[in-house]
C-alpha cells in the first residue's frame, strides 16, 4: 500500500516535472475530464483506423478490442511506475520520464490485442507486432503529451504551476525571471534570481555550483549557495542537518538510526543524512519543532 501511495518524481515529454503517486494517477481516471479525453482518444483511434486493422478484423471486434487494449495499457503503465517506486528511495534525485513508461506499456497491449483480434476474426494473417508498435508508440505519445500539458493542469493546480513556470522559463528574459512566481503576503526565500514561498519548500540539496529545491509538486534548480538560503530561514521553518541539505519542519517525520549513522526521515520517504557534528543540534531541533507521530495518531484517534 505504501508503494501505491509513494510520491514519484515524474516528468512529461515537455520536461515539466511534478510529483504524483500511482494512487493519484488512478484517481484521475475517475475525473470527468479524463473520461472525456479517453473517449475522444479511442474515437480517433477507431475512426481513423491508425493501425489499419479494418481490412482484417470486423467492426464489432474492433469495438471490443479498443477498451481491452486501454485496460491492458493502463495496468501496464501503472505497474511500470510501481516498479520505479521500488527503486526511487535508493535514487531520490532520479526523475522518471513518463513517455518511457507509456512506450513500455504499449507493448503488452498491442501484443495481446493483435493476437486476440486475429483469433476472433479467424484470420490467417500472421501477427506483426513490430509494425503495430511503430504506429502505436508515437500515437500514444501524442495523446499523452496533450493530456499532461493541457488536461492534467486543469485537475491538479500544482501541475499547472509547474507548466506555467516551465513556459515562462523558455519565453522570458533573464531580467524577467524574478516574476516567475506570484509574490504573496507569505514569507519567501530568494533562491538565485527566484522568490519561492517558504511554505512550499520540502528540502534543498546543495550540489556543485547550484542547489536543487524540491517544492510541493515540482523541482527547480538554481545557481545559489545553500548558506545564503539557510540564512533567510528560522528554526520554525526547518533546519540544516548536513552541510549539503536543508529540510522543512513540515516535511520532517523524525530522526532515526541507519547502521552507524543518523538520518532524518521525510514524508516523501527520502532519508536525509545527519552530520555527526550537528547531531545534538538536530536532535534538539526535532524535539522542539517536530511533533511526535505517536502523539498525532493518538490525537486523531481521540478526535
């Protein structure tokens, strides 16, 4: 169940990055806009006869095959993403390209439906899976590109902000990038040339010549020094457990031991290393600012 709800670092064919779990993606299937989009996509595939099956398969068989292909495709795509969820904790900075999972998912869908269609039609034509894949893979990529760029943002506000920011990065000049995010009354951190709401930051990792900032629903990279960012924060915002990391209080679950080292456990299942020289300070910070999970559970039970 944890694997089903684990947040995954994903990116679309346009390079838009966001975090969603398999559970989130499955829930999208119940949305009216998703259902309409799927029906339109199936209608286009059926009426245009993209793979050229009408000459071999009866119409009623085609009507039966397309929904079956859709179910197999979606199940395969979700299975691939869950496999990625297994390895993500070991590679927390890895971003999974959604076009790759969709391309993989097309293979079992095309294979099963090709054989099933020819069997139902009683055709003696030999299955040509490769020819089907050459047609289906690019076609599915086009439909998914439209969905993730234009349909998904209408259902997930955090994805809409990522798409808007990505477009702005490509069209604005360097002098205009300071206006990428709206300035609100909430406190902000100046990261490079961009202002980011403190409440939207999960954790920050310092890398060579730049920092990688994980936000709610997106990841950004800016040329900046971690020390300059940490200087803008307060203990109530988060802490710096390691010279290369800063973590938000709201995303921290607690401190635990792994082998001969201590780590901070985050809500997105990432483990942040705690430097030995900072261990006591981090332990005090956790005691003062991070609520005990057991206390939260008991409070919810009473409520």
